[in-house]
C-alpha cells in the first residue's frame, strides 16, 4: 500500500460528502461509521503507542506485520486497532459517489483471468461476506504474483497477516449497515456494489 504514515495516526476525512453515497448508504450510517467507529480505532491506537516510542515510527502495515515482535501487553490491542484503522481507511476510500468510471481494459482482464467476470467477482465477494458469522470484513486481496483472492476475515483481521495485499474491504460489522438495512445483509451488499471505487481498487492492485 506504500503508506508511510505513522504515530500519531490521523483520521482520514471521508473523500466525499457523507450524503454522497445515498441512497445506497445513508449519510447517518456513513457519518456514525466514519466519525465514531473508525475514529475510535485511531484514538485507541495512538493511546497505546503513546507509551511505546520505540514503535512510533512504524506505519500501520508494519505494526500489523510485525505484531509477533511487540510486547505481550500491547500485542493484541495493537493488532485489533491497527487492523481496524487500516480496514476502515481503505473501506471508505474504496467507495465513491461516482462509480460509473470504467475499469481499465488491463485491470478488467486481470479480474476476468482470476474470476471469469467482474459480476462473478461481485458474487464471490457477497458470498464471502454472508459467510461471516458475527463481525468481520470480506476482502479482495492479491498475492505477490498478482493472483487475486476473496477472503472472509473475522473482526479486524487484515489480508496483510496472510502476506496478501488488501485491495477492497467490505465491512460486515453490524454498524456498517444495521441503521439502514437492519438484518438485511444481502440488501446492504447489493447496494454497496453500486458505489465501489474500482479505480481505487485498481490503484491498490498496481501499487502492491
Ligand atoms: Mn466498521
């Protein structure tokens, strides 16, 4: 992801107005999700790192990758909050009010080589998302060779822990959809597919 940002981590502003994804995602849902849930991960992560200056230069990816080297008393909290921060940053940036933008022919071919079609990839992502019991993220990720993988991750796990590059997360925590869709996870998924920022996903793929 080539992200060198480190402590103190900042909440990245929504890259569009909160009402920009309506009616697919309501302004209220997005605002509470971004200003509340996402911001909380950043605050908690900064709070933990305050007392550990030796880790303050590490970007999110390194905190997640090198968790085995962290002291016992902070390892789990760092894993949860660095993962949550990274997943949310990417989630909001991979959505857009203007999703009409076409995939490049090159990227479309890569998706088709991996999943037959873009529609089939969307179906696999939805299936993975619906398979998550409790909280988690469905993910499109890629490995070093460029091969793509669809993952169903628990809680705030990230593809980085599996040595994969995160391309597109779909937040399946209840807070991501419940205010608007209640138990209708499938409606949330069908709607969110209308506002995926495929250009950003493509950028994530080619900058891996
Ligand atoms: Mn969330």
